[in-house]
């Protein structure tokens, strides 16, 4: 597709960051190069702060600002008039730029000021973020302040790649290299996109997330350095390198999301090699969950329970009668709690049953669960080779062994079923108990047969419920009254909704699938819905069963990670998600 035929296209996508999952992005493709040939590494100007009322620049080393040596300067705007005292017309008032220096002096300058600052030996901080390169401060026509960071493209990418694919969460070099090439392609294609505002590209998820020097990561830096100058091209031009966090197993054709067909943005199965499940097993199988928990804790008596809780001299109750038992438990296990009735307190906590049928094992089990002492950690299995479990716990990825006597349970609906053997693909969600680097107990949820490379994302499958009230509030902009029904009219190859009809008490509206996602606050348009109605057929709410996070066009970021884990190179990742492209080195 030539630059003459590619129209500017609004693109939405989701990003995956180190805390979990993040914000909505719109990219606008603007082809500025007739051919992909750059004589040297370009310089990039990034609007790191746009139209703000106040911003502070500082550095541990002195820097020069307007001919003065300072360590910090705060920029703001003031309303100025000439003379100390006057009665003026509104049109006589002028907005000026005020620069408060660390010496206490305040410089008043015109709003059309463009102030370039070259740092000394230390990088400058802007609004608490540290940046490589030069900083430019300028007033805007809106009477606000914009700060621009100017630096070589490769240094810019050092602050982009780890914010688009978090290396701590997805530590695969080839996936990060694919991300680096995609991000470089985007900026090469879009240099000058914000020329009217004095810079090339913004720093937020409207463009590509850029957070400067403090977010750089050694593995992401390696990915940028090893792909220096490399971009993805189609027919000799930089591609519109769209990507989203999680595609839910398959990406979608561009025309079904953005309304325009693009030959390299077509529906693709998110897979490199079909995964082979790896067997696991344990020599310890309990009869049920309750027996298993007590076995994990090695608890049979109240004295054992005290030891497990770090208590001494607990002893045993003289009677299992409810009143006497309640007094014993409260005094030994809740000694600092003062209550009106020991029995009432223990029943309220769910440790003793009001029916009076309190067997020893049941009481001890409920006591331990109430104390929440099993130290379960929520994890996702990233890989299992029969010996080492690589799991993600929060943003961190850790390796553990699996104890040969581990207590293993499979979660099925609300039940936890003891198992002695099975197989894992990777991507399973788990609760694990780790002692000295060994997983001693775990409860896992099967991944429902998901074999796609993005199965390591917690959002490869999801569900969410909207009440009738929430639905009516969400569809208010459609002007069709109260919701009566939602009907999917067309789906794409990935099963994403392409067109959907909303029927209300005052009419009907047909909208595009991406609008469904934003209107109802869904993570993706790859979604199926289930209605809840009462006996009078009145709509009570809807549950949405979906997959993926983002627009689902182009590269799947978590899928790139999964492909890299299966041995794919960065080029193989890119040519899977972008059909018919070439990876070229342009400087």
C-alpha cells in the first residue's frame, strides 16, 4: 500500500505494564517518508508535558537557563498589566510566562518564549521524571506550557520499550526485540505528527508510552541496541505497526476494527508452535480439600494448630461443649480480643457452627482459614519443564521446584479437587504455597484448552457483569431509551464483534464493534453476551464473556512473549503478525 492510498486512520490499542494491565491508545498513521532511507539516526522531539499550568525542572548538577546558572526552575503563567495600579479593559490583560528560580528570583517572559536547555553532567528532571537529551520549554497559544524532550531516536526507544512490554513481567529478549522494531517503525512513520505543537510525538498512550530514563531496563536496552535502525516495511514503506496487549487467541482484519483494509494487518492465529503439555505428579493425594489443608499444615490437634500459628503452650480443651470450647479458643487464639460472648464471637467468625455440630478437624480447619496463615500467593504459570516451575507473582517472575510430595488441587467451579497427576500447558492461574524454594501446595485452574501464545495473559479470557442500571447509563448517548436487547449482527474472523444492534424503548441503533467496547467499558470486542431476565422477561442485566485486551489488530504483545518462549525470533514474531512485511535496517 503506497503512502498516497493510506488514509490517516484512528487506531485504538491497549498496553500491558508492570503492574498489571493499562490504558487506551489511539495512533494516527501519517506517512512522511516517500521511501525508507535515512542517512543517519533521526532526532526525535517528544512532548513530555502538554498544555500544563505549572511544571518544575531540576537537576542535581547546575544547568544554564536564560543565561543564569540554576539547579531548579518552576514555570507557570501569570496575568500581567503594565504599571503598578490601573483600571484596564479585559483585552488589555496579557498572559505571561513566570519562571521562579531556586534563588527566589522570578523571571517574567512573553508567552511565545521558546527556551532551550542543555543539561550538564546529569539529566534534567521534568515533573519528577528524568530525561536524557535536551529540554525545551515553550508557552502555548492557550496560555499554558509545553515541555519537549529532544534526543536521538535510539535513546528515545530506551524509554519506550520497557513501558510497552514490561521486561520484569515478560523477560524474553526476542519478544522485546520485536517490540523495539515495532516501536521504532511507529516513530519513523509518524515523525512530525504533532508539528503544529512544535514536536514529533506525544509521550502518552495516545501515541507510544515514553517515561524517560528512570524506566529504562537492561533487557529492554539490549533489545533496542541489537535491533538498532531496524524497522518493518511493506512495499518499501514503514508499516502502520499496530499492536495490542492480548488478542484472545487470534488477531483481526484491520477493516473490521478500523474500517479500512490493510494487506499486512489481517487476522492471524496467535501461535508459533502448538504447545505440548508437560506432565506433573505427586506422591501425596488427600481425600478432600479439608483433609489436604490439615495435611499441608501437619495439624491434628489444637496444640499443632498453635505451633503452626507460632503460639506456645496452647494445650487442648477440656470439653468439646460449645460454651467451653468457645472460651478455650478465644482465650488461646484471640487473647487480645475482648467480646461480650465467647460463643457468639466464635460463631460470628464462622469457626464454631451454631448447630453445635463441631467436630475437631472442622473447627481447627476453620480456625486456620480464619487466621489466613497458609501464605498462599496468587501466581500464573509461565512455564513448566517437569522440574522447574516459572511463575509470575505480581510483576516478578520466579523459579521454584515442585515438591514430590506437594498437595495439588484442581479448581473446578467453586470446588477444589485433589489430584495426583496431570499436565500443564503454561498460562494456568494458581495459588501456591512455597517453602524454601519448593512449591509444597498449589491450587490451579485449568486454562480451558487455550493453546494460543497469549495464554500467559490473565485477560486471554475474562468475564464481567453489567446490571440493568449500568447498561441503561452506558447506552444513554445512543438516545434509544431504556435497553431491551443487544443483538450481534456480524463478527470477524477472530469472532470480534463487527456490528451490533441496540434495541431500546425509544428506538434502535446499529454501531460498530469497537464502539460496543468503549460504550460498555469492555476490555475487547471479542465478546459474547448472556442475558439475565425474570419470569416477566424483563432484562435484569448481562454477563459478558470475552477474550483479549485492546483492539486486536497487528502484533499481540503477550503473544509475542509466548512465541519467544517457544523459540521464535523477533523477525518470526513480526512476520507472523504483519503479513508480507520485510524487516530492514534503515540507518
